[in-house]
C-alpha cells in the first residue's frame, strides 16, 4: 500500500549547516496498517512525514502509494490522497471561516467530480451535521460559528474529521494530541481510533508516549539518525514492555534513548 525504498534527504548540502535528515530509509505498509512511531528529537520522524506528504522532494529513493509513484508528485496533488494532522491544533483549519465552511472546503477539495467552487447542497450540510454529531462535542449545533472560537481539542477533532471526510489512502498523525490537556487528548485519541478502524484507514502516528506506541495499532517503529532502528509487530510486540522497547532501541541505535519527554511518559 505504502512502499518507501531507500529514501535520503540532506538539508543545506555542501555547507557547514548540512544535515542528513533521512538516510536510506525503507518502509512498507499494507492496507489497513496502523503504525506508531517513536524516537528522540531529530530522529527524522516529522521529516519522514514531510517526505511522504511532498513538503520537499527526496534526494534518493522512491515513494509509492497504492501502486502509484508519488516521489515527484507536487504536495497539493498528494494532499488529495494523504490526510495529515499536526501537533498544533491551530493548523489544519481556517479560523475566520465557519465550521460548515471549513468542512465544505475539505469536502470539495477531495471529492471526485466536485469543483472547488461548487455550492454545498442541503444533503451535504446534513451529512456534515451527522458527522459532527459523532464527535459528541455539540459542534453540529454550532456550524455557523467561526472555527476561531473553538477550543484546541474541538479544533483538533474538527481537523481529524476534515482529514477523513473523504477517506484518505493514508493518514499521517504527527503527535496530534500532544498539545491538548490529558482529558481532551484521550477523547481525540479515542475518536482517532474509532475513525481509523471504521474506515479501515492506513495510518502512521508519531507519539512521544511509549505505552501508546505499544498499545495502539498493529506495529511500532522506532527511529534514530534518520532511519528505522526497530520495526516490531504481532506476537513479539504484544508481549513487549516499555523497558523491552527501550532496550531494543539501544541495541538498534547503538546508544540509549535520551529524550526525557519520552522517558517520562512511560
């Protein structure tokens, strides 16, 4: 489904600020895989997401999505197939536009056969209201209010809904609950699990929480120095503890995990 082969990326090549962010990274996901990713700051996690989303072109290797080579496909075209949520709840929505208008933009941008200048029908609006009601946040009764009035958790839940309104081929979740308070984060995470499971969406999720990394989805990756140093799933993953994960990271990376944010969230 997602096939990444030997991709590399160096920023500022040939200068004193040269930084190799990805180093010969390969990864394969089957349809319906839900993969969690963990690693220290600078390990290459968000850079991998940027490479998949098309924020830049890789220097070497190739990326295929659902059998199509997207290595040099422009970012705006990839966005029709790839949904993405960021850590910052302020990203992904237009604060000066209403909830209904934000949903309409997401729908018209990705719906086949729909012009981005089409009018939203009453049937579409009713569908938006129904989807919003599933969030259990009362947003279905606030569709004409500006998104800028919503809380961080409400905006992140809305962004999740927008990213999956038309089921994407791939969903990228970049620590999308990290900036929320614990209660709200848990609610958004539960919504995520439900939507991903119901729509059978192939998903990659970066997290700093090692328990989440082992409990969510069906595979766990650990990254270091721009590459994957651990890829575990199945029975092996099911029997792993956080301590096992830390030990395996040290074996694969050649050094101990040194990120306090990760270690303190065990």
